[in-house]
């Protein structure tokens, strides 16, 4: 599934994005997803829970693709 997510501000932290789009129920769940190296950011595994995502980034988690604007 592909979706577009509009960032409110300059950036959004990775764990906040996972909660905002409904892939994680809690902050702890979001951290677990990142710790398990399930997040691909612009073609590379992202392991920083608080990575600052900016417009133009593409995040992939299993069958989900999120394009940030």
C-alpha cells in the first residue's frame, strides 16, 4: 500500500510517523519496529528511532510505502 503523508513543520521523527500513520499503536511498539530493522528510508535501513524525516523521504515498512511531503 502506498500513501502520502504531509509533514506539519520542517520534519517528523520516525517513531512519531509510525504512530501517526497507524503502523504502531504505541511509542514502545514504534521503537520495536525500528529495533527489528523493519524500516527502510530512501533505500537504506533506518535504525535511529528519532531520525528526522523530511519532505521527499520515502519510508518502506513491509508492504507499506509512505512518501513524505
